[in-house]
C-alpha cells in the first residue's frame, strides 16, 4: 500500500513534467487512493462528512463535494449514503422542494442537528449538478429528476438581478441583501456548473449569471488577487467586503478566494471566459513565479501578507497554472504537495484538515486526469467509456 501511495503522489509530477496531454493516465488504483483515504477518515458510515477542525460539524459544502467525488470514483454505494444523509438531515426529507441547511452539528444545548438553517448557494449548485450528472453517467433518471427539482428553488431563493450589473448568485437565501448593497462571494459560481445547468434548465438564470462571472471576478480582484467576499452598491460597483470578514483582519482574499483560481483553471479552454478570468487573476500567477506557495492571505488592496497558504492552496492553483502553461510553477506546487503526504493515512499535512483534502481531491485529481468538464459543463470521467 505504501508503494502505490508514493506512486500516486509522484505520478502527478511526472505527468505535468512531461506536459502530457496524451492518453496516458494514472492507474485506477492510484487515482482513487485519496478518495478512499478521505472517505475512511472524514466520512461516517451513514454518509455524513465530518469536519474535525470545525467541532465535528457537517456542512452542505462537505456533502456536495463528497457526492461529486463519489461520482468521479464511480462509488455509487457511498453516493447513495451521502445523498440519504443530506436529504434526511439537511433538507427535511424534501431535497428539491427545500434547500439544504448549510450547517449541522452539536448545538449549544448539547443536542445534534441543524445549527443554521440558512442555505449555501454554492453547495446547492454542486448538489444539483452532482445529481444531474449521476443520472446521466449511471443512467439513473431518479437522480437527475431530483437535481432538476432543485433548480427552480435555487433560482427563486438564491439569485438576484443587481441594478447596473445584472444577474448574480447570492451566497444564500437570507442575509446577503443589505439596505443599499448586496454581498457576494466570487468563488460560488464555477462556470462549468452554470453551463451545464443552463443546458438542463434553459429558462433559468444560469447562462446570464455565467456571462457576468468574468466581469465579477475582474471587478473584485484588486492587484490581480480575488477576495473572499465583495459588496456591490449600485452606482459605486464592487469593493472588498467586511460583512463576512473577521473585523480585526479586514477584508481578505484567502480560504474562499483560493477556489476562484481552481474553478478558473478547470473551465474548458473552449470558453472565452476562461481567458478573461486568467487575465484578471494575474496577481496570483505573478506571485507564484517568485514564491514557493500561494499566500494564505491577501489584503483588500491586493497585497499578499506574510505566510504561506496550507498545502491545499498549492493543489487549488494546479489547474490554474496548467491553464496558463506554467509547468515550472506547477511542478513546484506538486513537489510541495508530495512532501506533505502522510503515508500512514494517505492524507496530506501534519494534521490532515477536511478543507485541504478537498482542495487536493480537486487539484491533484485534475492533474491526474481523473475528471474533466466539457465546454458545455458535462462531467467527463474515464470509466464512462467502459
């Protein structure tokens, strides 16, 4: 087992060093190894993703990502467990008619259940996408039907048209439309998800939101670094937001923003929007040319602060660097990731955090060609051609 874990970690480096776009791919065993380690460490037998660093809470984000990787790894048994737990505990048995609560865990009175019933729109998009693609890839219409039922609710409860800008995805159902402004999160709208949902639901707002995403990224990325949260005020435009920030630190680009680079890199090269977003994020590409790791925090002026981001940040920028053709910078990030593999657990980091492992599942899985997205957003996985 140790031998193939070493091989799995080294394989991504070898693939990128070779600048391989050929048919050569990692073995099925190595490509699936991190998913198996992740499931063994963070996933309960009944399908709950546990965040140990978050007080053993569960989020709709965690469930949505785990559903995606169960699908990528053709792990239908775990997909069904995850879906059943999500439906029962986050959506009150009515996923589709009801959006999932974003946070579940130990309450102040010691009981376990929903802590915050508000929704998280990025997770809702991912869950709908996971279900629609599961229906297509596994030829199981029941999944796709459930995913499609979610779309009108997301559109009705979690989208808005901003005066002077256009359609956007709000971060959740409640709390993001203030008296004179709106609060947005640039990482909540991966273009490939929106493109796919637009094909499934052409009457929905998805293509309109997708068309505005490059402009949102460009207008909310000071110095070429995107922010975690931004506010929009008609007549004024976008600015880094303090509403969802730790007030003592100020507005930042950090743990949410890192996914903007990840999603931009994963967007199909056939999409002109990818070029626009990569250009808007030039601060990060310039920084990585001079530093061994992405910064953990960037201030509201677009200035990186002292301190490297965790190992998951290195994984998140891999597709971004691949899209830019920066093989040397990507190799440095892969070497950093490999150096933090714990061969006993198959996970990464001295203390393997839930969020880092998710970013690595995305970034390293992408580099190993475990999955891709078509220009219309369909999920492409090697096992679908068997």
